[in-house]
C-alpha cells in the first residue's frame, strides 16, 4: 500500500501521524517512508537520524518522484509518504500514485476547515489524471481534548462526514503531546513509554486511539 498523509496546511499532525504509522508498520513489515517537505524535512532528517531501515525511516525526495515511489512500492510492503503543508508538483505526484490518502483535520481555527476542503478539492482534481483505480480518502480529526467533546470537535467531524469524497474515521486523535514526545525520542507513539507513571493512562489512551485508526486504514 502507498499511504499519503496530506494537508495543504502545516501544524495539523501530518508528521506526527506519518512517523508513528511507519514505526508501527515496521514491527511486522518491510516499509519505507518518503518525506516530501522540502522546507523542514523533519521526518527524514530529524526523526530518522536515529533509526535503522528495519525500524522504519524516512528519505527525502523531490523533483520527478512518481517512478521512485512506484519502485519503492514494488520493493516494500508499504510506503508511507509525509507531505509538506503546501500544494506542489511532488504532492500532486504522490496523490496520483497513492492507494490511500489520510487527511488530518485539526480542531480549532477556520483555517483548518479551509485547508481540509482545499486538500480534498486538490485530490478530486488530481483524480482526473490517475492511471490507478480511485484513491481511498480518509479524514481524521486531530487535537481533540483529552476528556469529552465540544462544539469545535463536532464541527470538524461533521465537515468530514459531509464531504462526498472523504470517508470519516470513527476514531479521533487527541492530545498530540505524546506524539511529540515520541518524535523527540526518535520513536513511534506505540514505542513510547513516559518516565512519569502518572502519564500512563493518558499515553495508553493515545495508543488505543492510534491503533483503532490503524485498524480502520489497514483493514482491507
């Protein structure tokens, strides 16, 4: 499978999800990560600097990347692509060859709703030129509160439900601090253990959400 994590806006959770997805898949599969973010390269340069290929790591690609991604898909069980937060030729090429596109929608500002809509509109535009069958698009709400829900969460969920192309995941992704701590330790979320015992229940909740997301994405 070629899985693309994409949004036309930064700061919505793309790299947090992409690195943790790759690390989880690497436990049982031969996988490779592709980082398309030329501005930051955090997945390729920072997170991957302390990981082996067997543990899952990202490599930066730019330019005419279509054939390189397709070659990687033949050599590995899964390819996970972390896109930059902007529309460019590399993102469109990745959309052309992806089997699944995961679009995070962060709870909060109206700009997050707008970026979700723009990303899905771009997927629809690129779909016209696909040689493969139609891509499967999942929307997932990120940065939800640890306890309960609120109007902003419901608005984000409804935005995905009402979109004709995106399929909403039944799980939402909560407090991103655990993803950040895992990233800083060069780990995926499910590899991370907090040194503070009082954090255990929150970390376990985050892991449960994450694994529910993985199950939905990779169920077929």
